[in-house]
């Protein structure tokens, strides 16, 4: 997905949900801060989105813009409407979200996870692809290790998990 496609996804999801603002989670949120992010970070064909106020319209988004929809077939990417409880997020993430609003979004607003919050959320899921994503962020210095560890400490997970994730970050940084 490209930044232009993310902006299109925001515009389309707001139209479908009859909403003016939404949250963008998942890997494509990185495009808010890094519009020209490395291709390894832009592999996903989906934008995970939650309407900020019209959360009841998530299923409508999936039906009209979701995977295998006409929108997906036409544009080569799709919008995945998710529940706000789906991602595991550091406390205070809303205050750090990065605003995407411009003529391409028709002034609709996509509040994208800030890079460190996104990385912490990806590590909370701890799938291979999520660890690979965070590794690219670290190697390219798109996130700072200490700041990422601070965000990991704000995740609503147990202390053992926080410790495991912190060790993973330290090991990954040392490995270069």
C-alpha cells in the first residue's frame, strides 16, 4: 500500500461509515509518519480501520470495502473494519496518534498509530511478520529502542510479557 492508497482508504471508509474521523491501526499506519516507508513495511494490502464515532458501521465497511469486495478487486487493496479492542495498544496512544488529513482524504481525518505505539502493538501480537516489521523499523531507525521499550511498558499485558518483549528489542538492536 502507498500513502495515496491509505488516503483513498480513509476517504472511502469515511464515506461508507458516514463518519468524518477514524483510527488506522496495523502496518499501514506507518505511512502517516513515513509516507515513503521502505517497501518491506508496505507489503500489506489492507488498512485496519475503526470509525471514531460510528463504530457500529464497521461491518458495513467490511462489506463494501473489505477483502474480495468490488473495491478490493478494483483498487488492489482493501479496508478491514476492526473492533477497537482488537489491537493491544499502549496507554495514551490516542494522544500520540498522527493525523492524516488533506485534499486526498477530502478533509476526512485518519488518526494513525504513532510509530512507537504501532511497533509496541505489533510486538504484543508477536507473530513472525510483526517481529519482522518491527525489526525493519529498528534497523531503519524509524523507532528509537528506548522509546519503544517505554511504550512496551505501557501495554496492557503481564509483566512477564513486557520483559520478554523488552529483551527481544535489546537482542534485535544488538544484532543490528
